[in-house]
C-alpha cells in the first residue's frame, strides 16, 4: 500500500465539516484587513489581482488573482487561522479507464528534479510540522493539499509540492512500481510465472471488491455517458495494464501545466510571499498553453434508461436472498450555476435526510431494504450534478416495488410540499455549519470549492453562503410553490433518469479472476524472448532500487530555531455542578456556538452487556425521549442543535498498559440562543429515554449492520489491527468487542433475529449503569459572554440526572481510582478541584500471542500485526515511535491515543 492514504475519491463532493473538533485559533482581523488592502488590477510577483471580496459569514477575505504569463488561477482566503493550507488542483479529464490520473498522482511522488529521493511526502513527515499532507484523484481533477502552522515549514512543503507536481522525474521504474508491470512471482527466479504487479493495480483491485463503490461508479458512468464521467479515473484493474509510460508522461505535460492549474492558499500567512515563491520556483519557467481539458455538457436524454449489473456476494449478509441494490438517478443542472446548485442541494436534503424526510419515511421504513443505496442524495462532483435514491439489501422480486415507492414519493411531494419546520431545520443546519469551524477549515473549504472551480464556476460566489440563504428565503416568500416546481422539473418531468440494479453473482470473483488471467495471457503471448529477458532484468533492478537506503538529505527540514519555544497555554476551569459533578469550562472565540460534552464511566457494567454498548449509543438519541416520539425528537435535534450523539469510549491509562477507562461520551453543539433547548433535550434523554419503538429499532439495527459490513472490504487493515491488539491488553480486548470483527458479526446476527425485542430489552439495563451522575464529568466550550448562562443550564441538567440504581457486582475486574491528568505541565492550565476517574483493570489478564485469520471471499488480503510496547509516560514510548512517523500515528489513530501499542 501507499505510505500515505493517497486514496481516490470517486465521489469527492465534500459537505461543510461536521466534525466536533473545536478550533484553537483566536479571532482577530489582521489577516483579513491586510488582504482587503489589495486592489483590483494590482500586480504582485507575476500575478494580477482580479477581485477582492469580504465574506463576513466565514470571517474571511477572498483575493482572486491570475498569473500573467501562464494564465494560472489563484484564490487566497485570508483568515485569522494559524493552520495555513495550500493546495494545487489540476483538471484531469481522462477518456479511458487506464487510471492515468491516478497513476500520475502516485508517480509524481517518486521524486522530482530538486528532490530526487523516493516518497518525498512520506520522508517529509519527520522533517516537518505539517498538520495534513495528501493527494486525491477525483473524477475530473487531482488535488494536492497540505497544511501547517509554521511559516518556515509552509515554505519547505510548498517547495516540495511545487517540485513534485511541476518537475517530477517520472522514471520508467517509478511507473513500473506505482502503475503496473509484468514481473515473475519471485522476481529472482525467472522460472516462476509472470504476474501483474503495481501499487495502483492492486489498490484498484481492492477498490473493486467494495460493492457500494461498484454501484456508485456505474451510476455515474451510465448517467453521464458522453465524456470523462463514462470512464474510471482511478483505473479499472483490467484496463490499467493498457497504460504506457509514454502516455503517462504525455498526460503530465498536458495536464500538470500552470495553464491548467488552480492554486489555493488559506490562513493568516501573508499572500505576497506565497505568490513570490510559486512564481519563482514554478510558474516563471512555463509559457501559456491552451489546455484541452474542458468537459462538454452532457446531452440530455429524451427517455429514461435502465441497466442491470452484478457484484460479489456479501459474505456477511444476514439474509442471502436480500442482496440486491436498486437506485434511481436524475441528471441535475451544471454545478457552476451556484444558486441553482445550492437550491437543489437543499432540496435533496429535504427529500432524503432524517426520519422526517419523504424518502426516508417511504423507503427506509418500508422494510424492503436494509439501508439507502450508496451515494444517495445530491452529488456535485461532476460537471452536471445528479441526484440518486434507492435501497440496498433488497430481495430481487422487490425491485419493482422500490421503484414504485420512489415514483409515488415524488408524486406525494408534489401534492403536499414540505412543512415549514423542515425547511427551518435545514436552514438552521446551514447557519450552524457556517459558524462551527473545525481546525481543518482550510481543507474543508478547498474540497468544497474544488468541483465547481474546476469547471470555471466562481469559487467566491460559492462561499457567500449568507447571500445564498437570503436569496433562497426570498424565492420561498415570493413563490410558496418554489420547491415543488423544482421537484416537478428535475424529478417528475425529467427524462434523463436512470434505473440501475445490481445483484450478487456467486461466480463474480471467479469471473473477474478469469478475465485477469486472459488479459495476462494476452500480454505474455505478445512478448518476444528479448522482452522477457528485459522484464526479468528490470524486476531485479526495481528490487535493488527499492531495498537501497534512501538519501533524504536533499529534502528541506525545520531547525529547532524555526520552532516557537513555547506553546500557548489553554486555560481550563473546573467547577462542581450540583456540588459534586466536575464540569470543565473553556472560554474560546467559538463564533456563537456552545459545545457541551459529558463522559459517563461504565465501570459498573456487567460484562455480558458490554457488546451491546455500541448499539445502545447509536440508538440512544434516535428512538424518542420523554413525550417526544422518534420523529419529533429528530425534528427538535435538527431545529435546535448541530447534532447530539453518544459513542463508546475506551481510554487506555497513560502509565499502565493494563489499566483503562471505559465509558460513553456524549457530544453536542448548538447556537448560543438554543442552549436551554439543547440541555432540555439532554435532560429528557437521560431521564426518560424511550426503548419502545420496536419497528423503528429494527430499522436502525439493520442500517447499523449494513454500514458496518459495507466497511469491511475497504477497512480490512483496521479490523486486522484491532483484532491483533486484542490479546495484548485488556483495553485492546474491549476495543475488539466495541469496534472489531466481533462487533460486525454480532450486529449481523441481530439482523437475522426474528424477534429483536430480546435485544431491545437489554438497553434499559445499560441505561442504569450509564445515564446517571455518579460517574459523570462534563465540559463546556463557549464564548466568555455565554459562560454564566451555560453554567446555569449545566447545573439544571446535572440536578435532573438521577443517581445510579445499579449495584456493582465485582467479577474478576477491579476498579482503580486515579486523578485525571492535571494539565499545567503540558499545554493546558487547569484551575479548580481535581477530578477523580474510576479506571478498570483485570488482574487475571495475561497478554499472549494469538493469530487469527478471517476467511472472506475478497481477492485482496489485509494483515495487521501488533506488539505490546510501553505506556505513554514511559521514556521508551517515544523510542518505540509513539507519535513519530506514520507507524506511531496509525497506532494512535486505530487505538484511540495513548495505547502503547504499535501496529
Ligand atoms: Zn492511489
């Protein structure tokens, strides 16, 4: 696999972030004010300013420029955010499925003129303080973004990125390694058979084991059959071996050219410096060309079309007779019409999101399938957007019924329209998404504008969300039937409509293998003895090159003097609510949003209930509470909050590998004005959660199970890692129970049950152990002005939460009381009482070796190995690579932080 997750995103439409990370930047205006000084027509380092726009709703100033001698486009978003981001985007519109843009994305990272060492991205990891480095191939563009908070680091990374994309070596052996090659099974033994090898070749073989991906790929290919969207930009395993090294170099010359590039910078670093470096190191060395990369508009059909395809069987399906996917797609207008795109995106959300939307009510609750078909809703990753809806996990004979429901639902919407509350909930969601800004905001913005800008749509227009919302409201005021008219135009009377169904074929993988064998034979038959000799020699040469130690001294690196010697302290205050529950308060410039989180320890939970905690968490905020049924509760959550969620949590102790804390984390956020409503909802959920709606519970269980099993082929390495850690620490064991293959199997079993009541009845038992204030701690992040109100509301909430009625029957587990880390020495300063945590240890636990193999019918294998090392506070932890290099990061990502394990 590639060292970084250089993945292809076939559906690259990225919605504004909904992650829960709180930004650490402090609000100021210096960067925006500086940017506002620029004037249209001003010339800076070879560029000319064409537009300067203040966008107050996102607290940023946009400066648009173009490069005089090459025509390269440039957008700078000045914002008082220290996490600065750069990206360069090329319009890559292939006309075959050889995966040329994808292979190129890999190959440019194999060394460049100034930095001839292999994998400069990977090698930069320990020479840089980057907060993000990656590359993506979408259907019609390739994007190279990075972010960092350090100015010198920004220059270093920019230099590496510019050199990689504009001056890559693209050596033949790089193409062999990354794309495809013929090689002997054992490269040292010319007697062993020749096979296909190559990073992208194998990656795409893996990608094509994912049924959801196969379905959405076909949907796009067939709905937009006229040009680049009819092919697979990532490459089809059977077409990749048709790509030549010459074609790759040619594609680079015509596509990775400044005249076909869009540069993007974001953050508080000065624009002039970026422009100078980009001009000097790259653009000044080129002359303008006419890139022939534009995508013509898709010719609309005069009547609907229909296709059937096949896929591999779902090895984890509870019911093998219900494995068909059916979806209906509609062509929508060009995404560069930003207001029309905005409107249709909203309309799609109204149609499909949440239990109150018409398609959800009709399709999901019909019981005909297990979940929506993949890529349901608005897709704006192609020049003409499209909408799709359908179901997966359907019995073959029910396909027509699903299609009838879809048509019927469209009729119903035309008759009845949408309730005001639904529209308000949606506009509220946009407002809160604009205000809730995560630490990776720059990355969110570049992904948001990339598809539209790629086709010369106006990226600045797209960012003016405030005026889009205002215009939308005005349209509704002037014409109450505004949305119905759109439904009529784009759904009811739209002949460009595709019905796609996909059913499993037991021989699918066998047939794929056979096709590959034929392809291989064809290639081998055309080889002369001289070719064969060359293949053997090149295989050896590649092996020698790969095992050679790399000289990385050419790469730039940070010096200690480039790094700020101190870290700004974050001040936290702890106070006791209701005299006993610790609440941590942190005042931050949160842009009018309040973040509330609570953690309830689960140390009293009997072991037999543990496997049900993830399910408990995923249904807790969805089944209704107090007087609200599940639909009313969903409506309230959408109207008043940015989301309310519960998730199982395993926190390994920093000093002992065998000690950990288990619990449930509750997280939520809302606009300042809605805090009392949100806390009231939490009170109702804690006080009287509802576990009565059996039918709806069954719907949620099948959806959870479907999502889990869809993820297995693609995340096999993560499942392997979690499984491998299971016998090494008690926390690893619990991790497997909560999120490993055991959990997938348990969920699948539940779907097959004729009576889910026995599972439903377990949930109130978990409630007794979790939803009480005995082992709860909370945290609030809000603006200083909101703190006293927040304190009052949290106090009220905590007083309402009951005490534990559960009695703890100690099994072989024992509880260790420990104060929470006190901060002060690290990057936090905490004042107030100390917080005691109840950790768990299992004195009978003995770490031991275990090998497990899961046999699944996919042609790609995943392996994970885990070694028990040292806890976080042990000096050896750093030596084992904790936090350093990708191994440490992967371990941290897979195992929730201070795990002391290497994967
Ligand atoms: Zn890739």
